[in-house]
C-alpha cells in the first residue's frame, strides 16, 4: 500500500469514526436569523404605509393578509420562475390593489415599495436580525475545512436576506422551499441540497430549530441532525443552545 494512500485512508477513517462532517446544512429562521414572533405580512404592510405617512387601520392589515392569501397560487408560481421581474410585479400589483381597496392614494405606490425595501431588507430591518453566533460559527467551520449550505422553508427572498447580512457567499448551496416546490420535512429538499453541494448524506449534519421539519426531515434523508434552542442554559443532546456549541456537538453524532 503506497504511503500517501495509507495516510489518506487513515484521515478518512478518522473523520468517519468521529463523524466530523464535510458539510453542515442550516435552517434559516430562528436558527441563523431571528424573525419577530408576532410578524405577519399584513402587519408589515401597515408598518410600511405608516412609515410614509399613510394611516391604515389594523383591519386594513387583515385585508392585505387576505388579499395575499388569495394570490398564494400565483406567488408559488412566481417563486418557481426565479424571475426578479415577475417577483417585483407580483408585489406591485398586490400593493396597488390594496391601496385602492383601502382608499389610500395610489400615487404612493412607489414610496410604499421603497419603504418595504428599507424596513424589510435595509440595515435597520424590522423583520430580520442575524444572531451573533452565526458568523463566528461559519468562521470555525471554515477553519475546520467544513462547507456550509442553507435549506429553509422560505420564499425567494431567502437569498436577499442572506446577502443583506453579508453571509450569502459563505454557503455552497442555498435552497428556498418555495423555489423548489418542496418543503421540509420532505427529505427530497435535503437530498437536492447535498447533491448539488457534492456530498453524501452520511457526510452531512443539519442544524435547525424544528423537531419535525429539521430533525425528522433531515434524518429521513439520511443526514445526522442537531436542534438549536437558545432558551436552554447549555447543550443537552440533541439540542445545542448556541451555534458556538456546534463543533463540540459533532462528538454526539454516531
């Protein structure tokens, strides 16, 4: 057996025996990005309208939510298209219909869209906050030679959210369920992600906050899985209380 081959074999055996993964897939909401507990798309529409000086009621927010739900089949198709123009037009049409239905001036449409961009995806976003442990965790994985990916039940804006925090390029694959037409816990979403990343299921660990979508879904796809619960004082298998615990938690995986 050539020396170089034996060294490579020993390294691979050590990695397998200690289950050090080659890829870690992350959920997004409440795993890497905090989203308000009481958030709704209707409330956000009202916040944006008030931001530009309009005075919609809470009932107007419920109306926006109802109008959005009525257009869900169209929204799903817009996600599947991955076409930025179609995505923008969807929100423009919905906002215009809402302004008309609530008696607000339709000339405020452009300002309303700018407010949505600012409040949703600007530096002072009222929707999304990156947890402090995300970047240090990604740095640690980099230092260990471990790749990272994202697999999340989200719409196409997942890409924009990760870009606004400056971490999009840290992931070899980013999968949003509405773009793929498959939602966790369907194991196919995990399988698509790791296949595109170029790794096998036994080389991959998934981290998320939902026992069914993340833990059971990942295991059904043959991945190992860990759950994050920041309300815990410390890690309790299979839970970690911070992404800082992640490298040490690899020892739990068998």
